[in-house]
C-alpha cells in the first residue's frame, strides 16, 4: 500500500562538500580540481569523490581502495 | 533483435504467442505449458521483460501489455521472486535493521560477501578466450546498464529521487552520448572483436546470466519492489570500483585494452562516487522516509551479491577453474 504523504520540508540539507566517514570527500558542482602535484583536472560529473586515504591508484579521485585498508 | 531461441516447451509456446500477436485470439488463461526446467523458464521471462526494454523485430510492440502475455509473466515472476526471497530467508547473517541502520547493514552485507572474484582471475591468469566468454555473458546486462533502475525514479520519495537522478545522470554519460556506459560497453565489444548489437549473445547466455538479468528487471519493473531495486543498485555499485580496476589490468595484460578497458576504467572512478550516493542518499533516505522498505533494501542487496556469486561460480566451471 502507498505510504501516507509526508509534509513537504522547508529546506532539505544538500551540502556541496560531504565528508564520508572512513571514505572520500564528495564534491558537488566543481568545474576543476587541482591535485597535490599542482595538476588541474577538469570535472565532467555533477559529483566527484576525492581520495582522503592517499592510497588511491588515481589521485586525486577515490577508487575505493580505502575499503581494503585495515582501520 | 529477434526473439531468442527457445529452450523448452514453455519458451517455445511463449515465443510462438508473441510472434502471432495481435492476430491470434490469445486470451486463454492457464494455457501455457509447464516449463521444461529453469533455463526454459528463465529465457521465457527474459523475453517477456525484454518487451519493456527494446522489444523484438518479430513481435508487435503491443504484446507488452497483452493480458495473456502478462499472465505468463506474472507466474514466472512470482516463481522467481519466491525463490530469491527463500535464498535471503536462508542467509545466516540476515538482519532486519531499523531505518537508520540501513547504510551500515548494507556495508556489513557487502563486507561479508565472499563469492569468487572473476575480476581477480581476469587480472592474473584468465586467457583471452575466457575473458571474451565473460564479456559475452556480461553483455546481456551491460548493453542495458542502468536502465532497470531508471524505472524506479517516479516511485521514490523526494530525497531518494533526486539522489538516484544524480547517479543515473552520470551512468547516462552526463549528457555526452559518448560517455553513456552501455554505449561505452558496445564500443568495447567492437574493439575486442565481439558483436556490439543489443542482445547479440542472449542465445549463449548461461542460466545464471539470465537469472541476474531477470532479477534486476523484476525489481525495476514493480513499484512494490522499489526498495529491493535500490538495495540491488547499492550492492552493485559498492562491489564495482575495485573489480573494475582489476578488469582494466587484465584486459591490458591480454592486449585487449583500448575501448573495453576504457569502459572498466570509467567504472573505477564513477562507481567510487555512485556507491556513496546509493548507500546514503538513496537507500539511507528511502529507509528514513519509507521505513517499511528497510528490509527489502537489504533483500535487494543480498540478491545482487548472491546472483553474482552464483554467476561467478558457474563461470569458473565453464572456465574449468577450481574455486
């Protein structure tokens, strides 16, 4: 059965930068990102995930490697 | 695409019916014969679902909503769904999380997954023929990649709907047809010498391949199963980045790089993002907004992992590799 409709919320939180616990930094709406070596990477997606564990094979992007690093 | 080859009396009956519509006076409930086995039932259901994707050159487009066709489809779907739910019910680590526990429960489910990794074998030891066989099997889904999840969009509450669109926009190439994932896979097939057209290898599809496709179509086509569809999506995305990187390494080792490697390379980066969106912004908010979907989200995720495990186990048999 269909759930009863919810009251529309005034403003739903939708941050541009999201720190994922034990994961990457999500960045919304960026046009370009400069990495630690000074190289500038064009952004073609609405959201990108920046590596925070420094173990990614394709810095500055997250490649999921953080999941196999023992915490 | 033409109707696939039948694999028994039921699929033969179904394909004959489809090809004869709309001339044939079709409405004879209960007329369908009993399937000769799982492959017969699976290819019949695969074709019935296909009517809602691209259809067949030899079948009238109106067959999709023909009552006689829907009656057979419902029986096959009920049988598939009850089998999938039985497997979930029998899973030893099965949990029934509260809505706020859903993301953590999904992460735990994925972490416990210990099915064989085909990507590992592709990276290290698989030969060229084995990899091409894997790509033929994968093509049945990858050529319509993301489409089943798109059906769920209008059925979601506000936050999950916006998040699913954010994810799907990227799956569909961010507005650039060259980056549309299913199209990238088609170009990859051509580059490795395989046929790129939609449905080209359905007649070669293993039972496990058909079942994976039937399950994701079942979840996508039914509003009732929206939670399971989103759980399936989350588990799929959460198990994609690292294996995709191994696929790239294996394809390059076998000198099958180029466009096919580019397809998997795209998934390393994209799915590292998508898994976060699917986990929290889609499944997490859906569970909060519609708490009764919580268990089905887990059921859908389990189904994705379980079906990949069964497919991988079967591929190892085909490859003659001990797991």
